[in-house]
C-alpha cells in the first residue's frame, strides 16, 4: 500500500496557508496580532504560559466576537516535566437561576435549548458567571514567569490605539448585526452609523483599554471582588440579568486530570467532564480502531459513512450522560472502554445509515477561539476560550467596554435532564484542546472553535495525522464532516460522487461552507524544532521564534 494518502483519497484539496517553523517557540492563534503578542513574550525570555496568556488577552481585543474576560474556557497545559493538567475556567449558572427560570419554546426538539423571547440567547439574562479572567490570572501566577502587567501590554496597546478590521471580523459583525443594533454601546464600536465596520477600518476600544489597564494593576480581584465586578453586577440588576456579587466572589477554577486514550499505539489526551470532548473523542477513536481507516482512504464514501455513524453514536451518548460531574454521574469508564466500543461497532451497518440511541443510562434529575503555544523548554499550552455565540449576548457592558458571554444558551431550559439548569453548575462544552504522544514524546497539540462541531473536527484532525499520514498543514485544512443524527454536513471539497453515494446509504447530505472554525496546531519534531499551522477557516497565523542570543564572548569592534 502506498504511503501517500493522496493515492487513496476521494476528496482532493490544496492547502491555502503555509506552516511556520521554529526552534525556540511557537504561537498559533486565530489572529496575527494575537500570535505576535505571544511570540513577543517568548522573544523576551518568557515561557509558553506567558505567551498563552498574552495571546488570550490580545484575542479579547482583536477577536471580540469570540473571546472575552466575561467568558469561559478550558486550558490543557503540559509542563516541561511531562505532567498534564486541565485548568477549568468554565462559566457557571448564577445562584438566582432556577431549573424553570426560562420557558422552552413550544415544540422545541430535545436537543434545541431555545427559550421564549430568546432570553437565554441574547441580552443580560443570557450571561453566565465568567471564569476566563480568573483562570488566566491564576494560570499565569502558577506556571508563568512574567508579570500580568507585562503580558497584558500588547492587548492594552491594540485596544487603545486600534487595529484594522479584517474581512473575517466584518463578516462576523454582519452576521450578528440585526441583534447587535438593539444595543447602543456595542453598535457604537462595531456598527458605526448603523453599518458594520468595513475591512481596513480602525477598531478602537478606549473604554476596554482602561479596563485592561485596571486589571493589569490589580489582577483578577478587580472583577471578582472589586470595582469592575460592581459595574457588571449593577448592569445586571438594572437590566434583568442574574449575576450577583456572591456569584463573582465564590467563583473557583478547577484543576482536572486528562482523559487518556490509546489509539493504534498513540496516547491521546483530552479534556475531562464537564467537557464532553475527551470522553467522546476517546469513544469514537475506540470504535474507529476496528476499521482500517488508512486503507479505506480519506474522504471516501466508506470512511465518511464510518465517521457519520460514530458521530451519531457519540452525540446520542453525549445527550444522555454529559455534564458537570459535581451534579451528575458521568459514566466515563464505560464510555471510554474498548469493550463498549466493540459493542457499538458491532451494531454499525456498513451499508446503511442508522438512527442511534444512547448506549448508557439516561441520567434524569440529577462561536469560540483556540490558541496553541510552546516554548523550547517543553512547556505547551492548548486552550479554547469563548463567549459562546458570535459576540456572545450581543451586548456590551458600559463601564467595562467588553462583550459578555451567552453561555446560558448551552443549558437545557427544561428541568430533569442531564444538561438542565442548576445554580452553580458548570457549562458542558465541546472544547477540545488535545495533545497526542508517541512513545511517550509529545507529537501534536491542537484545537479549534466551533460549538458542538469542535470535538468531531478535532477527532478528524487526529485521524488525518495518525491514519492518513497528512502533514500538519494538510490535517488542519482538510475538508470536514459533521452530524449529530440529522443532516450529514459535508464541506464543499467533498465531491458530488461521494455525496450521492452517501445519500444512497441513507444519509441526508447537506453541503456547507465550513464545519466548525479555524483550527491551529503545533507539531513537535524529534530534533527539537516545531511546526505551526492554521487553517483557512479563520485569520489563523503561526509565529515561530528561531535564532537566539549571541555566542558567548563575541564582541563587535572596529579594527
């Protein structure tokens, strides 16, 4: 069998971006200014954690539709000693929210969490207790080497002086314009004169720059126990939101251990609950291990059919048994076992699409950004952060100058289910900051934004690398597919012949421009160098640091 995956592909594509190489560190994020901010920390002698936090703060400025300090996220950190941990900074349900606070829209499907008046989608009632800022500041204190003031300088600069809007930002503003126009503070920045900022126009966030300066001087307490929190709480009181002082003062991050998966001799590490991703990526890989994916070929009818069936299985189980482990008993051991995978695999029909129900007990009553950074010492950070939908709750908090999350839209407004509302409950997420090891050595770190399409896309990237042998750039740019049991979404590079064959198997094929968002990744080579890659689905940019200091004892002198 040929070693080139292109000899067995049905979906040909050409990469649109080029990877970056480095010997001293790499930062990849979904905006060039954010990647540059992280690289600046590496160039100044900082480590990957310093770079990651600088990148995240800058992303709140240059990717305001995706990430913010009134958001939540999950960070996968590998330290130079080889240890892994996840820092859970996910948002939580405010204490004032009850299981029946919202009214589900009549006739909503079981997996649709829409509410009457869209109260959990737009506006103050959609905002959950933020975790991002506390998680970033704590992570920097524990694992970084630089001061908060230093890592925040690039973000402050870009907020105060402004930056040029990209076509991608313009399109995101356009998509959210109808709802954003209802809020004067957010419209004033992103829809001046009632129209979306055009590519190349300056985005200036003077009020947010002052907020960042205050945080740089006073740390996360500025929000959780200080005047910035007072501003947030006062806004919530006046506008019907739920966040109170007690919610902020009692918020805590949680350190968790990764879910580990053995796949064809590779060790895959992913997020544990309340994230659904690590469990269900493991579940899907365990099922797929029984198929010769490399021989079936990339983008073929047979491979996509297998992917679609395992995706439906995973989503059926996710709906039944995913959630905050402090509130429900997530059956991690069963879902991640090889025996359970074999049981599910035996039920897959290679010729027909099926409807799947959960294979675990139903548990009753019980848009986003990613960045990856690595240094030469062995520290690596892969972290996914979000305010949930594009521009979160579609409002801007006056006095803070920042866009809050709409995480309440991820909870089931109907009581008595695994994802139902409960005060203090952490949001369940598909965030997938993944790392892959071979023979105990780190080979890949990757992740992406994209809601429920995140973990299936991360899984497909791992298969692209491990089974198909793609380059890193190919793996992140390759066409993706997604389904949770209804339509089978395929990107446009999947050819018509394959779509027809999938339809003949019973799949309801729907062609979409993109499945999930811009993936970015780092590959670690045996010689200590790194490659960074970002895909065409966002403004992703890898920035690598090479070179180094002068040779010891060298001086320059005129003869």
